[in-house]
């Protein structure tokens, strides 16, 4: 049985990934997967083979070092890296991730890179039914015209729909994810990048070819 080590930017992403792995795939935390949150997105280091700078603890800051440290993972382990595109071009961002991976002298054999476009909250606001189910009083007209995965400041738009101004924090985002994700359609998700994440994980659940990695 495949074991997933999922790296995410922060604690607000944890309930999103947890819901997908448990409800969509029937996986059990600590038996089939573990989620590792970080302190934000960070940046890929210029020299990925060097030790990470101690003061930089974002996902991308420490990613090369973590991949090197996990070079000896068992063959049934898959490292999943979920990062927000934010303002980055998702194709260029993924290319940088793949180039970094290829250039590492030691690395795990199975790594899946996936990008949330624009951010993980984009997966939430793409499903109006889920937002209404979690928050019946939400003003979903504020997000009803948003094209899934648009770069429009998804967390801010979700906050507005929930009657919040811009005074929300990471704890709020985590609570919103915990409330909305149980209602999100994971069989036919409206967000293309959520669909890509699910399809990528699915390949390893059913069993990829031995050499398949990093796609």
C-alpha cells in the first residue's frame, strides 16, 4: 500500500489535503499518509544542494533539503508537494520544481508536484454548493461569477463572501477549509488544479509504473 508524505505551505492547507485523502481515497492518517505543513511558501534556494538557511522555513526554502534527506525512503512511499501558484506562472513554477528535483544528487524516486491555482482557497470558492452548505448565510453572489482558478485573491474573495473584511488570519483560513471541504465535490471538482491534484494522487493509489516520478 502506498504511503504519502504530503508537503504543504501551511496549516490552512492541512484540512483540505486531509479531506481529499480520506474521503476521496479512503486513506487513513498515519497509516497511509502524513501531512507536513510549513511556514508559508518561501522560495527555491539559488543553490539547492546547500543546507537551507535556518531563518527561512517556507516550503520551497527547505524543499531541496527535505528531498535529499528522504532519498532513502521505501519504494512504496510517495512525496507529494502542493504549492500555491499565487502570482507565479504555474507552468514556469512547475518547470523550476522539476529542474530542481532533477538536479539533486540524492532524492526519493517518487515525487509528485502539484500546484494550486491561484491558492488552495481557489478550490473552495470554485464550489458554490460547498460554500453554501458550510455557510448558509454566505453572500455567494460575490464569487458566483469567478472563473475557477482565476487569479483574483481567492482568500480575500472568500472572506468577503463570508462577511469578513480583510482582518482574517491563518486560523480563519483553516476553519473555513475545515467547514467547506467536506462538501466539495471530489468526483467532479470544478477547479482544474484540484482535479489535477486528485488525478495525480490517484495514479499512485492504483499503482504507477516503477519509474514514474515528478509528474
